[in-house]
C-alpha cells in the first residue's frame, strides 16, 4: 500500500471549513478520501483551561487531545481503522455517534491547529488555508452558534473577542504565508474547490466520475 497523500486544511472559526470539506468529500467515493476533524478531539470540559474571568477557552492548542489526534493519523498511515466517539460541543440534547475512519488514498486533517502542531504539519503533503474577512466570519459564527449550539449572542461575542480572535492571530495567521493554497471564502469557494479537487484527482488513480 502506497503512503496516503495527506492534506491539512485550516482556517479561522466560521471561515467555512466544514462546508468546504463536505463539498470536497462529495466529489469522491468514501473509500478514496478520509476526513479527520480536530473538532472531535476536544478534551473533557473539566480539563479545559479558563481565562482570567473564569470562562473556558476552547480556542487554545491545549483544548485538543493532541497526542490522540496525531496517533490516529499515524494509525491510518499504517492501514488501521479508527473508532472515535463524536464530540457534541457539550450539547445535552445531542446523542454522540460512533465515528469510523478508514484508511484511504487521501487523508484530510482539518482544524484550527493542524499547522501549529509540528508533528502533524511535518507529515502534510499539501497545506490549504481557508480565508475570509473578520466581519463575515463573525456573522457566520453568531448564526451557527445560535442554531447548532444554542449559544446566546453575548456569549458568542465574548468568546470572539477574548478567545477566537487572539487564537487566530497567534496560532493560524502566522502559517497563512506558508500555505500551498489559500482559498478566499467571503461569498463563495467554488473556484478554490475546483482547483483542489483536480489536484487531488491527479495524485492517485481515482475511479470516480463525480463532477463539481
């Protein structure tokens, strides 16, 4: 078995990573591409660090089970299947499902800190940065957190100014200049998606006839 082609995809909160990756994965068969999202590796709430006001800060590299995130990537590279309980963002109304990750010719590592974690960054064959203007991301975050996580707007704004923006500036923005592909997503990422799909299909002998 040849070594999989590993793609890292990062971007600030509400830059559109999840939607982009869903659209990307839809272009391939399930046995051709495996997506590992950092969002499913948050450490338990009681282990999270708090800021000076006693509020939990989920936007720190320490908020993620970094060792397990890396270990699962290594296991996939060895041809092993991975089983992981879905993270539900502490939503008591959502029952977590069991996620199954299977080895594939292309592995997508997605999340805020994929480039910051050196041991993962060094394994990447391609680094993709999803970018968007700050006000666009903020409005998306307000809408998403209200609809999907039940967060009130004042909570979202506090996190944005005290956690999200500082984390973006420290742990993501420095890597933008070193990314192989920067995709701007203020209104649409269609052109960037098309470029990445064609690039990935050139890496291994795809069997899919999917089109954008």
